[in-house]
């Protein structure tokens, strides 16, 4: 969520920033997947099915992003960030009322690591495609978008949704990245430079995170996302023009 706005706020074109962001996400997703796989939190069958649709959406999103201006993509980015921030700040305790009382042909009954849940194909497939398309367009891995959708709309347990999403994020980012490359948005010099910084920052952050309260950290990051959204709004709205005008008075 932070890779794209940081680049945009430093003056990098949104399309290039989104492409670089997806490249960085591909790298970090691999590390996260290894951790969740070891903890048995990745539903591989679910990820394989949903990601086939999500990755298709990511590829389409990467290509069609060139049809939209950087300003319009920024507005979309702000909306997604605010949605994710609210999900992180507000404590959600999803109940299992979304479990069907009777099995239908469009319900995929799943049992993984002692947990039972059902995936509604009629809802899961279009939602996955839409999430992938948005992720590809604005240069996010989609974890902060997919997890709320998987939990709130489809009814997947939170820990399974997080672990499975970690795998899906990298695959969606890869597809979206490919779409942007086809559209000619990739600056490989920038990607290599920032990937070094991301790797070093990830190593430091992972060690610090071991001693931090996760619930508190989640809320802090949620508020940070709201600040990022506000900064993006300020940059791409007429507010900045009014402030400069008032400063000259």
C-alpha cells in the first residue's frame, strides 16, 4: 500500500510508480508465503482456484491502466486505501452466519487445518477478478483488499485468509506487472534501486515486529494509511492551489 504513494509524492509518474510497486511486492510476497506455509495457514487449493481468476484481473488491470490518467488512478487508490484503513482500525469479528445451511452446487465445502468453511463460487470468482483488476491498475499486491473481501464477503477464517492471500498477492502482482510491462510503464533502474532499500527495510522491520503488539501495530498502520490517503488527496486536488493562494495573500 505504501510503495505507490511514496513514489508519487516524490514526483514519479503514477503508471511507473504502480509498475515498480508490483515488482517490489513480488519479492516480498515470496518471503511472506514461506512463513505462512510453515505455519500451515495457506489453503493451496483455494489459492490455486481463486488466483487463476485474480491474476487474470491483475493482468487486465495492468494493461487498461494506460487508459486512465494518473489523477483518476490516484482517486481510485485513495478509495482503496481508505477502505483498507477502516478495516485495520475497526476491530472486525466475523461470525460464521455466512456458512450455508444447506449445500448448493455453487458452494465449495472446504476443510483445512481443522476449520470448515464454504466458498460461494457465484460471489468469490467475480470478487477475485475485481480485486485483481484494481490491484493491477493502481500497483498494490491486493492483500489489504483481498483479506477483507475474503473474510467479510466469502466467509473464510481470518488466519486462513491472511495466509492464503500472502501467496495470491505475489501472483497477482506478477500478472499486473506483466500487464504494465506490455503497456510500457516499467523503469527497471528504479525497480532495482528500490528493491535493495525494500529488502534492507524488510529485514529491519521483521526483527522489530517480533517485539511489538500486533493489535496496536495494526491500528497504527491503519491510521498511517489514512494519512497517506489524505496526502494523495491533497496532491491531486485543488486544495493545494488554495493553500498556495492563501500563502501569497
